[in-house]
């Protein structure tokens, strides 16, 4: 309960967003989870442009219907919306509308999107910068959530034991097998920036902040990189996202015979039911899971799409060089082409107008 929030007359969406994030973190949520739940609070503040402590139950109902019907939120997104609103009004503002008891989410069962091993290799092969390639190679071969990979620290890498220590969801630590090929690749990449703490530091606009950066690479940047690679490789661009690599990791281990219990442990699932969803794809058998992971993930060459010359190039030139090798124009050339087309078409329209 916040006395300040109960009397605030702020219409700034950031005020209500930051208020909720802070309270979520105090109650044990991670920063990223807190921001996810608080995002809908920012949306409702933008929608009404008035203090949220003055909204009526009917106004909240109208916003909920708007998000569900017009914005077409999925059941999982609606669940986040409900949790965010209930937390703001019940826990922070001490307001409990009867509507909150009637908020229900339709249960859904969706099979995860997965890629074949060949599709994964093909997508990775079309990534145009070395740091992004190493990042997504690590996400796939270790089955990580993208946030877990972004915040990997040097101290988390144990090459002798062949494991990564992961600070997972809900601040639960776990160890996952680290394939030898991935370990060698991480060492090679780290030598390009030598940051004292992070494996994947933010490089900055000038691409020179790596050695001193205290923040990891930007999430939106790595997501866009993977989408670009999927489009270039023509591999399910509407489906491919970082979490699909994690789903693919689990499915490929099952297909290779790793036990469901071992996969549950590596993925950091608290409930076996979360892991059982992958069982629809294959029959499993008990076997040496560590050996399988090292053998299977080590079959890929250490660096698939990058040769020594690629790695030696400055980051600013890596993408253009890779695009030439892949037979596609770099982004700058694409912008020039699209810009000239627009100018040409507008010129034609002007001429027709004069006639």
C-alpha cells in the first residue's frame, strides 16, 4: 500500500509504471518480470491520460475489453494484464473492485514452435556479426533463455567441469552442460573485448564500449539480428525468435535420447509438466545425457560461417562482408535501392498529374 500513490494526481504513464515496477521488485520479482507485469499499467495510463487512482470499475472494464477484443491479446498476455491491474489496485492503491474476482483467462494449450537441427544451423549460418553468432550459438547449444544468456558472467563459465552456472527465472541457480565447442567459441569471442565481468557486454554505438561496458547487449538488438538471419536463410521468419532455439534444444535432446528428467533440470523447469510438452515429438530412453550433448553439439564445426578474415574485421565491417558472401546487399545498399525506387515512382506520379 502506498500513501503517495493513493493521493497522486500524476497522469504520467512512467510514474505509474515505475511505481509498479518498484513494488514488484520489493515483493521478490526480477526486474524483467516486474517490467513485464507493469507494462499494462503504462498502457492503461496512456489510454485514459488521467490519474489511475481515479478510475472507476466501468473504466477498467472498458480498457480490459479494448485490450482483448481490439488489440487481440492472447490468453497468456491477458493473464499478465489481469495480474498487473490486480496488483496495482489491490496491493498498491488498496482498491478492490468486484470485477477483479470475475477476471478469468481462457486456458490454452499450444505446442512450441521448433526448428530442425539443419534449420538451426542454416539460421546461425546467416548471422552477419561474430558477436551475435556466438551469442545465439550459446543460446541454442546450452538451451538458455535469452535473458540468461545476456547476463552471463565470466565467473559463470567452468571450462574444466564443462558447465555453465545460470542465474535463472525466479533467481534460481542451476548448472547446464557446456559443450566443448561452445566453450572454445566463448573464449575466442571474449578475447575480442576482454570485459572483466560480462561475456556479452553492450558494444555501444561506436562498437568500442565492450571492454568497459557494465550492461549486456540490448535485447531488441539481438532479437532483430535473429529475425534478419531467419529471413535471409528463408527459414520460418514469422516463427523464429530466441526462445524457439531453446524449444529446439529440448526437442533435439529428446530425439537423441536424453531423459526427460535431465532436460527438466537443464531448462530450469520447476514443474515436470512444463518439460513434458516436448514428449509429443519423440520416444525417449535413459542414456548418458552429458555425452550426448557434447557429441551432438560438437558435431557442428567450431565456426560455421566465419573464417579468420571475418573475425579479424572491425565489427562495423563484419555485417557488410558477410552480406557480400551470402549474396545479399548490405542494409545501406538496400536503403539506397528502396529510396531510389520511391523517388522514381513519385516522379512518375507527378508527370501523370501534369498530363
